[in-house]
C-alpha cells in the first residue's frame, strides 16, 4: 500500500519540478535557520543545504540541480557565514563551498540519470518478460481449443449430428472471439506502455458506445441491465477506444459474477463528468486490491480462468488518456467499477 501511494507522489513531483525545487529550497533554508539559531552548528547547516541539492538532483533534471546548488551556496554565504547578510564570494572558503555544491549537484544528477535509465531498462525487460509469459499461456489455451474443435469437426463430420456440429462451431467461434480480444488488449497495453497510443476525438453519445460494446459479445447478454438518465450530454471521445474500455470492464464483470445474476450499468451525469457505474454481484474486490486490479498483468484470482490481467489495465490507460478516471468503488455486495469521463463542449 505504501508503494502505491509513493509512486503517484513521485510522478507528481517529477511533473512539477519548479514547485518541487522551490519547496525543497524553502524547507532547507528554514530548517537551517532553525538549527543555526538553536544549535549554532555551521556544519549541520551546510549538510542540510547540500542534502536539499541532492533531493532536487534526484527528482529533477540537471538544470534544476545546478540552480539549487548556486542558490544554496549563495544563501549559505549570505545567511550563515560572517559577516552575516553580506554577499562575499571572493574568499577561498566561499569559492570552495560553491564548488562543493556544484560538484554535489553534478554527481547526484549523473547518478540519478543513470539510475532512471537503468530503471527504465529494467521495466522494459520486465514488461517483455510479462508479455512473453502471458502470450505463451493465454494464446495457447484458446488456440488449443480451436485446433481441437476444428480437428474433431473435420475427422468426425459424417458421424456428427447437426446439433453437435453447431456446438463445435460455436465453441470455436467463442474461443476465436476470446483470442481476438486478448490480442487487441495486448496491442493496446503495449502502446500505452510505450506512450504510442494516438487517437483523435469526435462527438458521440455514451449510450451509442455502450450498446456497441455490448454488441461485441458473441451471444446475447440478457444479464446486462442498463439504467440511464434521460438526455445525457454528448462526449468528445475516441469512440472505438472507449468502447474497448467499456467492453473490458463488462467482460470482467460477467466473468466474475454468477451466471444467474445481472450486471447493472448505470449512466448518469455528476457535475461536469459523465459516469458509468458497472456493478456485478460476484465475490467483490478487497479494499487492498482496489488499486492493484488496474495494474498490468494483475490477476485477482490467478487460479481461475480470469483472463490475462490486461483488460482493466488497458481500460484505465484509455480512460486516463481521455482525461477521465476509473476506480473500484466500495459496495455492500459484489463489485462496482466507475468510469468518469469529462463532458467537453465544442471542438477539442
């Protein structure tokens, strides 16, 4: 749980380097002033200011680190060395302090850059391994079923009744749809991971997209019950991608709920967001897994035929790319996945 909180915070700081740098520098200055006033330790002050430079270098690029180094060295000279509140950078000690600050910034920036490159390479390697393992397992199962079914149909065609032939053909078709869905999700997941998902927006109604998603299931779905507010506003979306996201969530709900229980889809507007609540009556989602279920290759029930662990991760990537949110909401029974998309007026 701690890592799930720390990761978004790290991403936030990296996406706001100016704010992060300013915050760290201000905290360092005030902390140094406090220590200087109560302890009078110049060494402690120097270490705190250098640690601030290290923190900026680790989270931001080298330019921010160099700025922090010059700022902290100047602040140290102006606030904490005699004569106080005078800027004199011509003494050998002052020049050495500035040099040390810059060396700390340079060294830490290079190490941080190396670490980030290694982390990116490791993540790519892990992604490739996960895709390889997933492909080897999840492609083999439907392919084996399709091959076995068609082989049986070919070898025993004269001996099979019409109903048996239809059953075999339906089985092969169902596995083909499953295989197509898996490959589609795998392609979208790969694009999302590499930042290569490109799409254009056009105006469409949520109910049109929802019905298209439901129509993709190989058989009629009387289990899916739709409850929609009247006159929902149109959205500016990529209809095919949103359809894919909705289909993935519906597929997950149908997979994990009893065959005799409905899956309810509620569409409604809240403020400037259009929500789609998809609720099933299955075993539900534990609070500890509410975030993890949207991670790539995560399987809620690994021992069952629960899919490849791609569907919800792809749905989250698509919804997020549209400026929306997707979340697992706590409910008394079953599970509820909420999709919220911004209502945009006019051309985007």
